[in-house]
């Protein structure tokens, strides 16, 4: 079963689903017109360690790039992802 990610702009988060089950989220804020601050990443305990957080973060970063937004990584998971993937 593949991960599906939905973007809810009103809630300012990307939500990860496996089938119909919500398994995680990547929350953000828009502190400035041209910036996005990724503040919180969460994956349900039973789904951790399977790469789902990285997929969720990658999706969020791709969105930021498409919109031309500068990324602020308040969330440690996002900061760590950027250290491991400097090209992101």
C-alpha cells in the first residue's frame, strides 16, 4: 500500500494516509509572504522507521520549491532531513 499525502491549506498541514488510515502529518506556518516554516512532523508509533516521515517531508519541500518559498525548519525532523539531503 502506497502513502497518499493530502494538503490542507486551511489547517496548514500535509496529512499522510495509508489506505483510509491517517498515519501522520507535517504542520507548517507562513510567517512571511515568501517563507514556509515546517514546525512539526508526526508519524503514528506503529508506522515509524519505515521512511514515511521522509516521504512526507520531501512532499512538503517540493511544495515549497514549486511555490518559490524559503524554507525555515523549526521541526528537528525537517532540519535533519535537510542535513541528509542538502540538494532538497
